[in-house]
């Protein structure tokens, strides 16, 4: 079996509205276990697990927990990033809609281990079903004593509030998200200080993705060392994959790290619709690289993805068959980022408009070799000089296409439109 169901093990097996179903399926058992452990031991298990953030950047979760735990402020926050604005990603929605209590349990364990006082789940505004389900589940958890004051008579108090964004992609970036929770426009800022020192309302704050929090109960259950044996040495555990595009079986799959892209697309995805050939696959969402079919034997792990100068660990795989034109796809991606740029820094604000113009020249077959060089250097400037992760990752698709689909560029230059 290619799939390894750890955090998706309850998907379809419980009624997500029923806390009793969750409890019967081992739910909140790991919270009870965690409350009986030393707080430092919980963090140590996460460290042994070498759990890396599942929201894209792959930052070790234990380091954030240690960072928050050492802060002495009376108010400390834990935020779950459920903004999921990256096109092609839908696994956080699956987690929230199929197993909301697993996420809550993970957040309470992290809050307990770090002495956090309050939690927020920042949910993408379009995810109304997730929002209602989470609110309902939080109320149910409070009634049963898993949230609120004196959780399971441990003396620990912790509550969670659901907040929602208004559809801005950049609000998934942690500082923009903090601004949005505070009621301000979603604008980022330069790091340091990091949120674990100065976060929401100026207080120490730990921010993790839905999948990261949802993995914590499993680590408490099986122990960090056992968790680390799954996957590859530096990409441990399992990963939820959002598989979409021209595959037969689109959906969310949980795989151990180390499985190849080809296996995900053909074994889980059932291959390409109408058995067409694959032209390209985009990894991670709009901010990820576009690779050709011959690279599909690549393993899914953080290291491989980082070779593209991009943090693309959120787990989207978008398959495009031979009917698709690389320039049409690039145009859609660049338009998306031009629209979502918050406008704070020049390379991102102005650069995406220029990229759009250059790609249009290739679409209209009016491009020259100089345009190709301009496209390449502009993409690199945006990547290197932008203030936040949006501009730093948005040119990845262009940069990778220039590497792997250069023949398509040359073809457009060598065969211009007749005037
Ligand atoms: C423009 C932009 C959008 C982002 N959107 C999300 C998002 O929707 N969900 C998410 O978990 N992380 C997103 N991130 C990453 C977060 O800033 C942050 O690294 C993440 O929430 C940390 O959680 P993790 O360590 O568990 O991955 C985004 C980053 C950038 C730069
Ligand atoms: S890179 Fe783009 S989104 Fe990020 S701060 Fe600059 S303008 Fe705003």
C-alpha cells in the first residue's frame, strides 16, 4: 500500500460533527497522555520526531515550541494557519472537515507544552463549512472539558477562537496573518523579531499549519523516535498530498515521505485521464516549480523540493497533460501573483506586471532572445529582492520553466507570428 493513514485514519470513518465518534476512535486519548507528561518531554518527543512544518516552509516544529516555551510573558498565543490560499492545495480543508477534533487536540497539546494562554484558528474565508464545523467542535470540546478552564482537571486553561480571512493570499504569510487577526490590513514585515518573540498583539506567538498541529497527537501516541522511522531521515512521517489536474482520481492522499511523484500520479491518481501524455507537473501550488514528465521518479521530500530554490512542501501536485501550453499556464500564475501582491515592495508590485507583459510576447509569438533573458533576470530579481515569501517564491514556475522547457521558448522565438 502506497498510502499510510496516520492523520487521515478517521477520514470517512467518523461523523466529524460527533465528538463521541472521535473519542471512540482514540480521540483526546493523546491529550490525556500529554497532560500526564512533563512539558519538556512533550517538546522532546516532537524534536525526536523531527516534525517539519507542513504549511510550506518545512521549519522544525520543535524549535518553535522551544522558542515559545522559554518566553515568560503572561499572555502567549498559538495560531493555526488554515488560510490555505495556495491554488491546488486543499488538504487543510479535508483535515478540518473530516477530523476537526484532531486539530483541536494537537493545538491543546502544543499550548500545554509551551504554556500558551489562547489559540486562534485563522481559516480561509471561502471555507465556510470548515468554519462552522470548527466552531461547533470547539463548543463540544469545551462541554466535555477538553478545552476551556481546568482542562481535564489538570489546572491548565486554554481556549480557541476561530477567525477568518477575506480571501487575500498574502494573509497566509505569518506576519500578514497576525495583522489580519488584529484587524489591520494584511501586510508583512521584516524578520527578526520572529513571532515566537513578538507576535499577535505584540505577544509571543507560535504559528503552525493545520497539518502540523494535526500530526502532534500521533507523535504523542507513538513517540518521536517511532515517528522519525517513517519517511526519509530528513523528511520524517507522512504528508498529505492534494492531487489535482488531469489525473483520473483527484483527491487528498496521505503518503510517507520518500514515495515518488510517479507512484502518486499513477498508483493513487490512476494515471492521466483518457491516457493522454503528461506535459508538465506543478509542485506545491502556484508558487512551486513546473517539471517535465521525465522527472517524475523524483522522491517527495523537503530536500528535493528545496533544490528548486523554493519552499514547496505544502503538498500540491497539479498534473497537466499534453494539451496544455506552458505560456498559458505561466500567464495565469503571474496574473494571480500580480493580483495578490500587497504592493509594499517594488520588485513584487512592479515586477509581476512586467513579467506578464513579457509572457504575453511569447504567447503572441513576438518575443526575441532578449525578452527571454529579460524574463529570466527579472524573475531572479523578484525572487531575491522581494520582502516576503510571496515575491520570493512567485517566480519559481518561470525559473523552472526556463530550465526544463527552454525548447518551448526557443520555438516561439524561432517561429514568430507572421505580420
Ligand atoms: C504568501 C504566503 C502565503 C502563505 N500561505 C500559507 C497558508 O495558506 N497556510 C500555511 O500554513 N502557511 C502559509 N504560508 C507559510 C506561513 O507563513 C508559515 O510559514 C506557516 O504557517 C508556518 O506553519 P508550519 O511551520 O506548520 O508550516 C504562507 C507564506 C507566504 C509567504
Ligand atoms: S513580496 Fe509582494 S506580497 Fe510580499 S511584501 Fe512585497 S509586495 Fe507585499
